[in-house]
């Protein structure tokens, strides 16, 4: 998931480029997050958007 790929958030971040690792590091700082991966998904409006796949730590996962 890491590399030189740039995810562009044209609408959300005023056109600034954000690397997936920056988002992963931010999300991983949360106590409930065990692991995270950010990928780019195609988007008709802006070309590409980011999606986060988040694995929660066992103690934060609730079984219903």
C-alpha cells in the first residue's frame, strides 16, 4: 500500500496532495486501530479518492 502513489483530495483539501502513508499514520495513532491501509479508488468527479481499510484491536471490536 505504500509507495510513491499520490492520492489527490481536490475538494476536501483545497487541491493539496496527500500521501497514503500520511493518512495511515494519522489513523494508526488512534487507540482502537490495530492496522490500516489507504488505497485509491476511481472517482468520476475528481479522478481518485482515498479509502481506508481499518483493522480494530480485539478489545475495541464488538460482537453483536
